[in-house]
C-alpha cells in the first residue's frame, strides 16, 4: 500500500543545522512527498534555507516547540506525518522505513526511535545515550503502560493526529512536546518504539547543566499538567484494558 509521507521540521534560529537536516532528507532512498518547515519567528536564514531546498514554510508566531510542531502537523497533507528536529540527521532509508512500518501494520498509529548523538564530548554522548534518554524510553513507558515517542524521531498517522490535536497542550510553550504527545496517546492506539530506527541528533542539550536542568524541569511540569487532568494510574489501567480488548478482537 502506497502512503503519502509528510515530514515536519520545527525551527527557531537554527538555519545551519536545518540545512544539514534538509540535505539528509534530500538524499532519502524514498523521498518524502512533502517537507514542512515550521518557522517559529526566526531572525536568521531559516526561511531562506528551507525554501532553497523546496520545503514548504509554515509560520507559527507562538514561540515554543509544542505550538510549532502542532502547526506543522495541522498543515501537512500526508497520510503519515514524520517529525524531526532541525538538528536531526536521518539516515538515507529513514522515510522508506517509516512508510514500510505503517504500510505493514495498518493498526500502527505512532512510531518512534532513538537518537544517536553527535557533537559534544564522548562523556556527554555516553550520558545522553546510556543514562538520560533510556530513563525516558523505559521509565515513562513503564509508568504509562505503552511505548514512548521521541520528538527528534517520530511519525504518526494523520488520522491519529486529528484525535491527538484535541488533547495536547500546544499553547503552553514550556511543555515538553514529545512527552506531552506520549502521555496523550489514546488507549487503543498502536504505538511502537523501534530501537533500530535511529537518527543522528545533536548532543547540545546536554552540553551545559543549565540546559539539561531546564529540560528536566519542563518534563516535570509537563507530567504535572497532565496528571492534574487524569492520574497516571488511570491512564495505565485504560491502556492495559485496551490491549486486552485489542488482543481479543477478531482479525
């Protein structure tokens, strides 16, 4: 089954890294059907870089990744909506693998994979890959009862986004958008974290304690906002029940 694949890349003053990301997308074995760059009010060459590669530019005036990501997903026209950061460098078969995963699994709604960090020191990369990110992949999955989504490397069906857009906190700029999206995946949705679906990601968020601590605070606040709306134990129970129903349903 042929699927139309859109790739959304939010960017704020990240023209240099955005150019690397778009160059990698231009060398895919299966090209994306459209690339949507969301300019989050940049003052650098973000827009020029995006247009030079043929990407469609969408402007989001509300600063913050949650709003920029949501604006890109809203604007995209594909059956499957990929999501990369401006500093993501996808391997040449990334779009091809994304399409194949969704074509082979009609009940798959969301797919994600890890980052292979570049830049920084060897110690920083080790910390990011072996300690910080596995805590997210494993601990959050255990709390919620389902796999997680990582914002630098994910894809969702457009039909799933049309449901999720009513639940995510797109207007709160300091929400961690991938954690917020993960928490608000609805029971019964098919979600998979594939550890072999890697993309290159800059290690710059881990290069200072200030940036790292800010990311931790944002994750904490994202969890608290969502917990007030529905306790995590209730969310986990709903997912466990949905998996049982899914397993018992006739194929």
